[in-house]
C-alpha cells in the first residue's frame, strides 16, 4: 500500500516499516504478482461476458451520434 497507493519510495517505505529495502522490493514484487493472478482469475471466470457486445444499446447510441453529426 505504501509503495503503490501512497507512492512512497523504497527507502521511505523501508524506514516507515523498519525493514530492509530488499524486503520492501521483494514484498512489493510478490504483492503485484498476487494481484495480477487474482485479476486474471476473475477475468477467466467472467469469460466472454466481460466484453460482451451491447447489441441494441450500441445500435441506439450509434444512431444518435450519426443523427447529431448529420445535423451539424
């Protein structure tokens, strides 16, 4: 959290937590990998529904945009 969210440097984070800088680096690396893995699992579970085409909703939006462009 300190590195990614609060944007603290490695040195600042190490001082704040009272741990070596190498530990900050390795924990940050592992945390990012765990987050990537968790997000990949979520995307895999949602599958095609995640990027499903909106169909009629998209058609309605496109028609409205084209109508406005014709007016101008």
